[in-house]
C-alpha cells in the first residue's frame, strides 16, 4: 500500500515537532524512493534539522522543501502555496496538523489572547491551509483529486472541564471536516480526520519569538498534581503511533475514504 504514495507531494503543517515531525519521517520511510515533502512550521531551524535527519535516514529519494509559515497568516499561506517552486507545485496530500493548547484553565479565567491563538491556529489556520491548497486539487481532472487529513482530537468529541476553548476548536475542526467532505462529494478529493487521544509530545511556549519554556502538552505545563489527577496510570501514545495511522489513511486505494479515526491509549476510556 505504501507504494501508492510514490511520486506524491505531501504538505505537512506543524512539522517542527511532535506528531507533524513524526508524520514527515513516517511518510519518508513509506516511500523512500520517490516522494516530495513540504514541511512547514514557524521554527524553520527545526525543519532544517528534520530535513537533514530525513536525508540521513532514507537518502536522496525524498525531496524536502522546508519553509517557515504561520498558518494563521492568511496572506503568507496563500502566497506560499500559490508560489510553490517547481517540483513541489502539485500537492497531493495536505496534513493539517499545526495546533496547540494554550493556557489550560476553566473558561472564565482564560486570557483573551489564549482564546484567539487557539482559534486562529487550530481552526482558522487549518481553514487557511485548506482554502489555499484546494485550487491545486480542483485543477485536476474529474472535479479534482487530493487528500486532506485534519488532525483533530478526542477533545473535539468528548469535551472536558478545563479545556473548554481547546475542545471547542477541535469540535470546529470536526464540523468543518465533515461539511467539507460533503461539499466535495462529486470530486476525488478525500477529506479525512485523525483524532488522537493522549500523545506525549513537547510543545514550546513562545513569547515575542523566544522559547521561554518547554512543556509537555499532556502534562499540564509540568503541574504534577494536575497531571497526575488526569494521567495517573495512563501510558500516552507516541507521535509515531499517530503518524503510522496518518500514513495508513493516505495510502488507501483512491476509492477508500478512512473518514474518521479515533486513536487513544488503552488506558484512556
Ligand atoms: P507540538 O506542540 O509538538 O506540535 C505542534 C506543532 O504545531 C509544532 O510543530 C508547531 O511548530 C506548530 N504550530 C503551532 N502554531 C503554529 C502556527 N501558528 N503556524 C504553524 N505551525 C504552528 O504538539 P503535538 O504534536 O501534540 O500537536 C500536533 C497536533 O495534534 C495539534 O493539532 C494538536 O492539537 C493535536 N493533538 C495532540 C494531542 C496530544 O496529546 N499531544 C492529542 C490530540 C490532538 P512551530 O512552533 O515551529 O510553529
């Protein structure tokens, strides 16, 4: 099945760490002879490191383009996707992965800025990328072809106290994904969603362009008592667990739409 990915161009957002980074590596491993990867995130130096890592692991068959891109910046997104260089123009798969949790708190206490950042990244950013890539897909014969894989979250299905805004953003991703799939019913464009449960990833808290604190998204910013209350006895998934599913979803026969996948660790009921 992985052979179906050969010759394809895959665009991943949020590829500088966590699940997005693992997706890049997993796609490269699946089609090492002939693949093009467009890796985006705000931290370009991490993308450069990943590019080198991919080259070392699979060799020169995978061509990698890296670019600093803030998905929330609509003009930058349009400009970048519209002006993709030769060899990378024909995006086949868009993995909308960029997303974050900011300022875990109950709704009345959440800073306005955190609400805006979560919606602008998780929802508007995902829509920006989708709208920029769709014309490439639509230009193909028979109404168009291509894959959109949105990374949602179990939080979009099962909202929890203390995550009201994040949960709302992921519920919005879910609604957008389902509606878009229906809007594109007459095309060969597949719109799919992968919803992870707890995954052990490192997020980075940025302020004014500087990394001020590395924290584990699933560990409540290092607050052990809060984390233990939720995660005690739980063994989170790894980013690779999610990446394997993303590659699986992207490598089905054209007629197979793995529309909606929920994946969580066995302890997470
Ligand atoms: P990470 O923090 O490790 O990765 C998030 C990625 O998103 C980073 O590469 C970051 O890169 C990028 N990003 C953040 N904001 C922007 C932006 N404005 N523009 C472009 N890129 C951006 O976390 P995860 O790997 O865990 O998260 C990936 C996705 O998985 C998210 O959508 C998250 O909601 C979802 N998810 C995660 C779960 C978990 O338990 N970890 C569970 C369920 C869903 P940079 O800072 O360089 O821009």
